[in-house]
């Protein structure tokens, strides 16, 4: 049997626990006020310099570093997209929790070296260090900045979009809850970033990171208790259809090769994107980052596997997806998107499991934590996007004579403009549900990560091998970005309808079913980088040109 979800009544309103929406609205208001207070405190403590605004004086301790890295890493993709894909695909995508130890390894191995070099040379953005190694090339700087934009722009869009989705599911009685939620989160995020910079972002990330950890654990506990305890939970999960408990998943889209490449390269790409790179610069020392990596690998991995991932499997037991022919839709009570499963389980099951006011309050608190996941990643990427444009484009190319204060204010304007563009795109998507580029949170997140992964060959060569050169770096990066572009929805839109275009789209879909997009593009990147470096000017000559 197949359902047309958009014509179904909103069953969530009928099952809404008494007092839940009031509790959620109160906690959300309290939380947003707290963020504004932290933004004001960050402004009071700040100095009007570029290094202070973007790196908080390079003085973040290990706990703040760990929580801000964690909050930036765990976004709405983790809280909504991942459990949504587990709900849709089954245990196959639960293996994605393996990306957390990989991310911690990147902080431990790469982050510490980036931190030490950045402090020694005074670097602020990834392009500062990359151009410092390969030569002060304006074209290379622009390309590295472009990678930052290609990662940050879609990530900001999907974070604000996810905040709107949570608002819509949490407050179904408001007709425009989606847009109101998007506007509120965007406005508060912009205010505390603009006034307090990295210091305010890091302090708010401490609150958001703590909420994330608590929210993930509570989500997992709720799923287990709702199904009768650990033993009953696994008994009921074991009775799910066989395709839900094995690779390649219910839709057949996650074979082992794709799952493993996504786990590895999604983690690596997420940890070398500009916002994380700047957190390495901001850390007080390599020792602090080593401790942060251990906390990230131990705490967040456990929370991810035994918290968020259990929601997807438990959600399939509680709200079985609807299949019919070749179609697969969420249960009517979940709504129109698989991404809503975590909010629905929390909203309906936690009050029932824990009872009374405590259950309602905790369920509301976790819904706020999901919004925190959206804001903690949006603020980091907006802040990084501001640094990349101001430092790498405005100061180096457009206005090299600009003052420190002028660049800081330009960075604030970039934050405001980027948020405005993101809100416009979200509003357009809300009126056009089939708008391909921002249709699914998880797919958009993986595509953004594929772009940032293309910085990996230069990063490894610059920090460890020192065998490449400027020509190789440029050629490899262009090749990698070109391949990723072919996997974007935009390419399909442009070429659809022609014989050659349809053949290309079919080829792309075949590759996408087998390996991660970023990993496939990385093969082209590494091959071109190595070959061009081998047959052109030696790295010793290019490496001598320091930015």
C-alpha cells in the first residue's frame, strides 16, 4: 500500500503530549536568551583585532576545544540525517558511527600539527598555511577559499533548514512554524557571532555540545525503554525484515564498499574543513588538542552508536515505514521526511516512558538540543566563511591595504549576507518541496563533505610528505572539484534530457551506489597531484616561497 504523505492529516497533533509544546517553547526561549548573553559576554571580553575575532586569541583550553570541535562536527546531519537514514535503510547505516573514531584520529594526527604551525606562523585560514607551503599563489588561495564556500554554504542551509523542520514537528499548531523557527535561529545565530566572534561561538558551543551529549544518550534510552528494555528492544529489532539488518540496506544503496568509504572520508572531510581547521589554530597547545581528540573519540563515539543510531532502528519498530511497489515512505505519524523520526520518537515516547512533567520537560529539552546541533554547526561555518572571504579574498586580492578593524567589520557583513542567502534558499525550498539541491539533509551533508575532502592530498603532503609542488596542488584540486561537481544535483539538472546527459547521469548513479563521492573524486585528485608534481618544478623550489 502506498500513501501520499502530503494529503495525510497531521497525526502528530493528535498524539501531542499535554504541555509538551509549552515546555518546548519555554526552554527554547530560555536557550536563545542564554546564547545572546554569551554573545554579549564574548563582545565585552574581545579585542577588535582579526586574530581575536577569528581565533579567540589562540587561547582555548582542551575542554572548550573538545566541545566546540564536537558541536561543529555533530550537526543536524547527525541528529536528523543519520537516524533518518537508519530508519530508512536499517543497521547498514548504523555503521556510520565508526566515523567518530576516525574524526578523533584526524584531530590527534593532523590537528596538532596544524595548531603548532599556525601559532608559529600566525596563520588564520587553511589557505594561509597551504599557500605558505606551496607559494603565495592568488589562484591557489582562491581555490582553497572556494572549497571552504562549497562546504560552508550548503551546510549553513541544511542547518537552518533542519532547525525549521524541528520547529515544524515540535509546534504543529503554528501554521508557519517552519519559517518562524528558521528565522529565529538565523537571527540569534547571526547576532552572537557578529558581536562576539570565535569566543562567543566557542562558549555557545560548550552549552550546545553538552546538550548534544545529553540529548543523544536520552534518545537512545527512550528508544530502548519504549520497546520494553534492552532484551525486548533487540528481540523486536531482530524481527525486522532481513534487508533492515544487513548490507546493502533496505533500498540496496549502501554496499560495504560505499559504507566504509563514507565512514572514513566523511569523517576526514569534516575535520579538515575551514571551521575545524580554525579550531586547531585557536587551541592553546598541541597537548590540549591531544586531550580533545581522546574525549571526542571516547565520548562522542559511544553517544553516537548507543544513542542516536538506536533511534533509527527503534523508530522502525514503533513507526514502520510504508512500502508499496518501488516506493518507500515514512510512517504517516512521522510526516513527510525520514529525517523527522528522532523528533517524533522523543515527542511521543519520552513523556510516555518517564511520565508526567519530567518526561515532557526532558523531551522538550532534547528537541532544543537538536536545534542546538543545527546552530552549533551553522555558527561555526558562518564564522569560518567570514574569515575565508575576509582574509583570503578581501585582504589579499580586493583591498590589500585594508586595516585590521575594517576587515573585522567586513567579516561581520559577510556573516549577515550569507545568512540572508541561506534563508532565501530555504524559503524557496519550502514553497517548492521538490527543489533537488536541498531536498535531503543527509545527501546535502555528504556532498558538502566531498568538496572539503579535496583538501586532503595537499594537507598530507604539506604536513608529512613534502613531495608535491604548486602546479601539482592546483591541478589535483581542480581535478577533484571537477569530479565532485558531476555528482551534484546541478549537473543532472543541466544535462538531463539529452542522450549523452542521460548516459552520464546513469554512470554517476552507478558510481554513487559503490563508493563515496568524495573518495571517488579523491582518486582523480591524488593521481593528478602526484603526476603533475613529478613532471614539473620540484617542491624544494616552490616550498621556498613562503606567504
